[in-house]
């Protein structure tokens, strides 16, 4: 095989179609497939993962690290009818020598696809209990280390006579498989040794271009360069294919040579209807860089395929000043290849431009973006992304003249027609047309109607039109309805008005809408809490907006109120409520609601006292900060709930709560009551707490009687006390610091003291921190 510098490919893609569902296709959409990997991105159909990354103009499947695995697959199915051929450059270098690469095919109908085991199975065959490639059809392993050609790790078969041995530098073909079944050894070649499975001495080479420390070899004139050519052509005498594998290798400077690995080797397995192609690489306990670039995949049996045919197209009319849409290539082309379809149309200024692409398979077989748009002085041609549709937009000054271009058609196998002429006549377009109606102004692009209402659309312009085409939601309503139609269905309407040369003017788009009413509600019942006064119903209607809607209520007696009149409704009773869009006549369904105006107002009031004492003023003894105060509601109007706010952060919902403030201050106590209709009222009263303690001193006591036996101050609000008692000579006769002590019993050391006057001194602290020091006289009475 002669060296072709345009055909470069790198080995090993594993076609992993992870979570991708096969779609029924005809032909090979996207072929020929050409991918250089020279850039920061790839085609959308190129999918890679694992350790694979773009790196310096190649796809690096593995680095020279142990236990790496990478894959790439072409996510385009191709028909198995005509076979496939592929070429790629691969670079295997810079490591200790493992594992290798595989190229393989699998059933395009497989969903939830997964690769096979890596390591010695190279992403194709099973590896012990690890399943092989899903839907596998064929795997070609470029095995540097030597395990792909043996029966270790659950693989079936190997090189005859030594199925369990290592076979480094071998290229091995394995058959179809699924899960842990199949993937059997078919044929192998040891490319760096002789013998029955080897090569002649002059043809031998190693799969790797060099060991540790070596670099990528990209020049075919330098030793270490490797390029692979795969060809699977249908076997005319049996099922399956004839497999040819050739390589361009350079083992001495300036002398690249072609080596045939397999030549027309029968592969007798019936192929699925459609296949996909992919490649993978892996390392294990030893390693290498594994890289690929310049991949080309195309139909194998080119001789079995025929170029599509077009025809010269003349005198097709187009219209000036507007984009003209055409689909001329349904009846004007021939697609001779089985199951093929029209992939694209491409435009050229001259036939020579078409001929210049004939030698480049990637240009000749692809639908190139630069050929889908042709900009000329006369206007712009643009073909659709797929199929045979195209548009032509003539320049404004180009009228009543011809424009001539050349076109090709490409089918789904990448076969292209030889080129044909397309000639268009640009005719004058009519004056603009517009849709008008009595129901709206010419500037409107939307008509709001009630459901079932109709509007009369008229097509008006500044000239006489021969015919009209009316469209609803871009669908033709009828062939010709004249210059007006009655419309009621919500959607978009437009009209094409044609002049005598059958050129159309397209109108503006006018939409009919039946606007929905929002989900509005009105409270029921609506309660008026002031006897004799009306209620404003507007505040009880959710999202009330008089700028957008009209509102209406009607009483049982037939009284009707609208909008502003809803602000004063004075009578109790049952009403009907409805609303509508302000610009329309269709009302909402009626809602029944009630209005209740109370006969008795809700009035809040309360009083308070120290619980159980009647004390509420200083004159009555005063209220102390630790007194339990009972609050009693004196409200009227049928209260069913009470809410007390004591002004100190505490609240209660009891009708007559008891509260202890525990601190001095002026407190605003508020009582809010509510009746069963939701009417409420609040009453506030101020309560002043100025006393935190009280102390009273007896003037005498009688220790010999059954009552009044002890001397002790009577107090309230005192937390500490020191009491000392002296006789008239100043001698201390009693002392205690116990605030709960009963006091002095008149005795000293068990003897009752004589009657007469005694002196007390006290030191006290109140609950809010006041300090009290007092003294005085009292009588001991015997």
C-alpha cells in the first residue's frame, strides 16, 4: 500500500456508547468521518472518557502511568451492507511496555452500552468475572505486552499451540461476544518475530516506537512512526467480511514501508444491521503513552456505491426583497445507493470549485459549513442543516434578472454528485400587505376576544393582489379564501398576498387570545363590625384591580352595584359576585357570598385588683410588685376570645387571668377581644407599681400569753433581714439573720426578761434591691 500523507489515524478507540440509545437510521449520516484531534474541541459525534484527554494535537488515551484506561467512540451508526474502512496514526512510546490498544465494532442497537475488561483484555474481551464489550462484533488488539492473544483471565482461545503463553508485539482478532460469553480468538500475527504466526525478517517491527524516555514520532521519515489501515469489505461468498489490516511503519530513517498484517482474512460472522466503531487503550503493571490522531472512517465498498445525480434547474422564480424558501431536491435528484438519503446540498460559484474538492475525501464526502452559505453580488444562498431545503435572499437592487450558481448533493454514505447548475429568476415582489379589522387599530398585533366571539380579518395593501393564502399557527388554512376571513380560534394569523407574477408579500402576525380570568375570591361572610355603617367590599376581594377588571354584585332584591359602588354596602344578606376583563364582555361565573352588619358593637373593657383583696389603689394599701393581680374582662358585644398584653412582654388568652409583674413601673395593659364574626376591639389601661416592700413594727408583745408571743417586724417584699434587740442599758439580748425566724420570745438563756421597754434595730433588703435600716422601742408585757 502506498503511503498517503492525508490519511492519518491513531489506534484505539473503545466505542463506549454509555447510556446512549440506538436510533434507527438509514445509511451513514456523517460519513466520511474525519477527526484530527488537533485543537481544543472535537466533533459532536466524537465521545471520549476514562483517562482520555486532548493533548498537543493528539487524543491521549493513556499516559505512561500504571493502571490507566481511556476510550473514544464515534457516535454514528453505519449500515453493515457496504462495510467500513478506517485509517489512523497511533503513537505508543515512553513507558515500560504495556498493555496495548484495540479497535472494534459493536451493534449500534445496543442501549446502555459498556466496555469490556481492561488490562490484558484491552477493553474488548471479558476479564475474569468482568463482562466484555456489550454487543461486541469484532475486536482487533494491538498487544504490546502479550495477553490479548492468550486464554488467561477467562478469555477463550489464543495462539494455537501456546494458548496460555505471552505473545508480545502481536495483532490479534477476537470474535463477537456479550457479557462473559464469546470474544473467542480468531487469528493473530506476531509482528516482531518469524515462524508460522510471524512476519518475514524484512517486514518485522515492534508495536511500540520506543521505551522509557522516548518521544512521540509524527514524521513518517523517522524510525518509530506507525499508521494503521483497516478494511472490512463484505464477503461476496459468505456472511461477514474479508478483513485486511495494513500498516505504514518506519524502522529506518527515510524509508517508510507498508506491511500487510492480514489480507482478505475471512471473518465469518453475520453482522447486525448497523454497527459503530470505537477504540480503547490500557496500561497495567507496565505502561506506555497511547495516543491517536488523524482518524478517517468511510465506507469500504466504494465500488459498490454510486454517486447521487442531480439535474440542471432553470427558470425557477424567486421574489425580490424577501427570503425565498425552496425544496427543489425531492423530485430533481437520484439517490441510487441502498437505504441512502439526502444529507445536504452545497453551493458553489463555479463548477471548478466542485472539481477542486474531488481528491480530498474529507471535503468531498462532508457537508461543509462554508459550502452551505454562498454570498454573491445578487444575493445569499443558504442550504438547510440537513435535507434538500434552501433559501435565497436577493439583494434589494437585483430585480428582473437571473442568478446562476452550481450545487452538489451528498448522500448519507458520503457520496456526492458531480455538480449541476441552478438558475433563478428574481421577480418583483408586491407592495407590503397588512391585516386590519374594525375591532382593532392597525398597530395592534393582538386581539382579545371572549370565547366564541369572531373577528373579520382583511388583507389590505397598496396594490391589487391576485390571490391570498391565510395561515393559522403557520399552517395553511385553505388554498385561497380571498382577502378576508372570519376568525375566532386563539392563535397566530398571517396572510400571503400574491401579485400577478406569483410573488408573495407576507403580512404582519396578528394573534387572537381568549384571556383567562385569574382565580379571584371574595371572603364570605363579609362582616361589618359597626352597626349602621356600610362595608367596603373591595378590601375583601383578592388582588382587586379596577384598572384591569370590572366587578359587580347583585342582591337578592335585584340591587346591582359595580366597581366604586362596592365601597359602601350597608345591608346584610346574600349577594352574587362576578368580574370580567375591562375590555371584554364575558363575565366570570357567579360566586355566592354573605354580608353581615352586626347589631351590637364589640367593646373591650376590664378592671383589676390584688387577687382576693379588693386592693387596687395606694389608699387601700397599694399593689406590690410580687402581688398576684387578677384582671377581669368587663367587655360587651359577645366576645369569644380574649388576648391580654400586660406591657411587660407577657400575654394571656384567658378571660380573667392572674399576673405577677415582679418589678416596679408603669405598665400599659391592653385587652383585645373578638366576637364569633371576627369583629374585635382593644382597650388599654395604665397600671402603676411603685411599692416593692412593706414593714410594720409591733409596739409590744406578751411572751407569756398564747397569742403575740414573739417580737418580730411584719413585712412583705423583704428577702434578707438582720434583727437585733437591746435592753435600755444597751446590752444585746437577741439577734437573728433568719428572715423566716419567729422572732424574740422574751427570754435570755432560758429566763424570761423583766417587763418594760426594749430597743430593736433592723437591716433589710427588698426584692428589688432597696436597703432599709430602722430602729425603735417596744414593750415586753408580762
